[in-house]
C-alpha cells in the first residue's frame, strides 16, 4: 500500500499506479529529480525502507535544507539531499528508479535532463516522468495558462522524448483530477495560481505519466538527441 504522503497527493493515482506496476519496495535506490520540498522523496523512503536510499535532487540550494528537515521529521535517514541541476545529474551510484514530476516544463532543455536520468539508472532500471498538458486544463471552461513555464505542454511530447533518450517505453497515460467548489482540487489550483477559484468548475491539467526502462544490455550513457529534433515550442 502506498504511504499517506502519496495517497493524499492530488495527482496521487497515476504515481501510485506507476510505482505499483514496477513493484517498488524494500532496498530500492531511487532519485527524485526536482525534489522541491521533498514530499515525494520522503514518501518513497517509506516504501524502500531502511535498506534503500533516496537521492532528492534540486537545483535550488534552499531545497536541500527543506528536504533534510522533512526527512528528519519523518525519521527517514535514507534520504540524501543533493543540490544539482537536472541537466548536470551525476549520482554516487546507479539507481533502480529515476523519477521527476513537474520538472521538464520548467527546464531549458528537457531532452538533456531525460538523457541524464536515463544514464543515472542501472541497465534494466526504470525512469518514471510525469508532466502536464497545461493548456488542456480548464477553469470554468476557460483554458488554463502557466506563463512562467518554458514548455507548458511538454506532457504531450513525453512518450517521444523518453524514446529519444534511449529508453524503452513500457507504458504511458494521462489523468486529470476535476472538481467544483472547495476541496483538494481547488486548493491545489490556488497554490499554483494564488487565485481562489471559488465555486468554479475545475479540470486540472492532464498529467501524462510515462514508465520507461533502460535496456538491460545498455552499459553506455544514453545519448542526448539534437535540440532541433524536439520541436518543443511547436
């Protein structure tokens, strides 16, 4: 069963589904790239137990202290906080799983981050990414905008991007929580936009989840494709 930190997340179902399909459990080594405050990293630590290890990576130096505090409060000593950009990802050891969510829409070159994640996992290891199709979200029927995101609809390209990174695409799907009036969906939207949606009908941006695997016989770092081939702004 998924820990409370994952079950209570507004986008909980696709993440829990992905982890259950992989059979993530005791002893796994994982990397949470773009870990932020560490809520997912701490929840993953609960799943992998004291014999596992979670690397929580974020480019913001302030995140390291927040992750460390969250892990200490939860008693999860196996969480290691690292200050590092996804484009420069280098880990102390190969991991079984590299994960990111709401990261690639903000970075300059999503394909380079994915190539680094692919290289960070052991041959036969997994990469799970979750990214939105922002403009498909709706507030009272109107499209949702995220002007600060470099690639707000990168989720629509995610299956191709993981294949371009040299990974085997095992599964991909999209889900979007919806609601009206007060509740977790409205609270989450307000946290993103700093605007209370009131009683408006809300469909959050569909979150595309991809589950991919590094080929078992691949001992070389995954190549980064040429930027010109991505058409991220199309």
